[in-house]
C-alpha cells in the first residue's frame, strides 16, 4: 500500500488542505473574499471527479458509469 496513492481520499485530503489554507489566509491576511464563495468553490471542486470521468479514472475511483 502506498502512503499517498491516488484515490478519492487523496483528492479529499488535498482539496481540504487548500480549503483550510484559503480560509485561514482570508481570515488573517486579507479578508477580500466572502466565505460563501470559498465554500462554494470547495464543494464544486470536491464534486469534480463525479463530473469529469478522466479525473475519476486518474484517481482510481469507481463511479456510477463504471457500475452500470
């Protein structure tokens, strides 16, 4: 088992790290973006493997089109 192999958890972890750093940076450094926009971008980015099949294949995720 690889420590940082490509999987859905890998995607969730690194996108969450980016989300957390964006929120902390927005809170401390320059509050220039509303948090609703950061959260919307986070949710859309998390759902990208469900919409883009090549990204889901790269992450070794099984999606609905693989089951049917």
